[in-house]
């Protein structure tokens, strides 16, 4: 059985989230939460919330949370907010605030009958 969650429009750039996600992608979700809680990156808090959500969804569906594994952990790019910063001689310098989506799919290895 597979359970998924999608967190959308997070105000953290995908590049920063991927650094943290690559670190825990091959781990069990419970172990990944322990590692992320002591990781000194701001993006780790967003990933913790997403993993806790998918584990709560799995628990409500009756899955054993200790036996689940990550099937997919994707960090996708969302829309970019265009902003302007003051430049020299009264000009405006454009920049983009990037946002991201997190998609997590966990599986217990059994198929639903």
C-alpha cells in the first residue's frame, strides 16, 4: 500500500531543500526524522513537517509506521515571485524569490487487496 502527501508553495528554494532531502532519501522515515531534527539547516524544518504528515496519514490508514520506506521523495520547483531591490542611481534590480513543492510517497511493500 502506498500513501502520499504533497506540500505546496513552501517559501524555501528547491536547491536548499534538495540538499537536505538527498541526505535522508535512502533512510527509514523514523530515522530520517531523527537526523533532520539535529540538522542545522532551515529547510530541514519544512521536510520534517512533510514527513510527519505522511506518517500520520499512514497511521490513520492502519499501516505499521515502523515498516514503511520512502518510495519517492521529490522536491519540485514552484512559481517564482518577482521582487525588486534598490539599485544604484534610483534604479530597481529585479530578483526572484523561489518556492518549492515536496512530494513524498511511502510504501510498506504490500499491495492492497
